[in-house]
């Protein structure tokens, strides 16, 4: 972290260095600092979808769910640069689905989890179905009004991908303070 902080001081116009710093800060459970670094990276390079995704995770950790969903929407609707594909797209869909679950937007959550499952990441859909939030052939409203919770392993690497090979394995599942935080 100290090395990245020095690099950011030496290269104040580098969005990439700011993004790397933000990811390291999130790994170290410093969501407010991560959010600030992502915001700076986005000021330098507004089309940086990965910065929006990391900032969304920081908002989520700070329990700013509406802001997290806004950033995830932007990260999924990239207008410049390459759009997320494959595992990265599934990861972003699953994150937005989880935020929508916590915000009790069950139809949106079900759609995101189903889309992520179509890309090979079915854990979100399985969790939602186990809690009766998404059901096959039925409306996506819960059978019980209890608040949504996510298991601690929810943001771990998708099936078939080890945490060591995941591009952003360190940015998911590092906060143990609450089950519903990323």
C-alpha cells in the first residue's frame, strides 16, 4: 500500500495508479480511502469502468447502497472503451444483484443473478432461490419479509476460478464485519 501511495504521489495524472491504489485500499478494508482514489481515477479517466466497479464495492462496504447501485449500473453500461465480458461481466452483474437484494429490488436482483448464471456464475441465483427471493415460474417477491442476507463466501471467486487466478480476488470478500458487506 505504501508503495502505491508513493507511486500515486509521483504520478498524479495516472488513472491506472489511482485505480491500483483504490483496489489495495479496499483490500486493506479502507473503503473511504478507496472511494476517494476511485473518484480521482474517474476524474482523470471518466470511462474507466473498473474504477466504477471498485468504487461501487467501497460504497457497498460503507452501506451506501443507492450509490453502489449507481456505480454498478455505470460499470455495466460502459460507453467508451471495452465493455466487460465473460467472468468480469458476471462478477459485476452478481454484485449489482446482491446490492439490489439488499435494497429489496427483487425483480432487478433476479434478472441480474439470472444473467450472471447465463455467463456461468450461478451462486447469486442459488443464494436468492435458497432464501425464496427468486423462484422459477413465479414472481420475484420473497415468501417472507425478512431482510436479505448474503453468506460471507458470496463474493468469493466464481465456480471454476481460484482466488489466486481471479483478477480482483483481493477486492471481494475481505470484510468480515457484516455478512451483507462485500
